[in-house]
């Protein structure tokens, strides 16, 4: 991330309701549990195929969480900025979509 790009995003904040924070943190805890499970599998010399299946599940969990946060971002932050005439926000969302589609 370039410095000017970081300056744009790192100074912004998204205020989330406590219920949303709880839901997001629960999903992150499940992902952490999945990662710990894979670490244990590696330590126990689990079969490669089984480890790869679990890694795929983790990847899907992270993508799902990312999509949830992106959807919320579109409905809240982006919608608010557009209502306030901040059309530069379109560049931000385009950059996000490019990053997601790598």
C-alpha cells in the first residue's frame, strides 16, 4: 500500500454497533479455531489431502467474512459518502473490487 493510499484509509474509522462487533468477532474466533485445528493436524502428521480440505474451508470462511464486511461497507460508508457528494469514494470501492478479484 502506498503512503498516500494508507493516509486515505488509515485515518478513517467505521463505528459498528456492539451486536455487529460481536457477530464479526464470533466469526473471527471460529476462523482462529480452524487455523489452530490445521496447526494441530500438521503437528500430528495428518494426510496432506485432509489438511488441504481444512485450508480450503478456512479460505471460504475468510472470503465469507470479507463479503459480509464489504456488503456492510457498501450499505453504510459508501452510501453515506455518496449522499454527501463524496464521489471520490468510487475510487476506493473500485480499488477494493480489484483487490478482491486478484
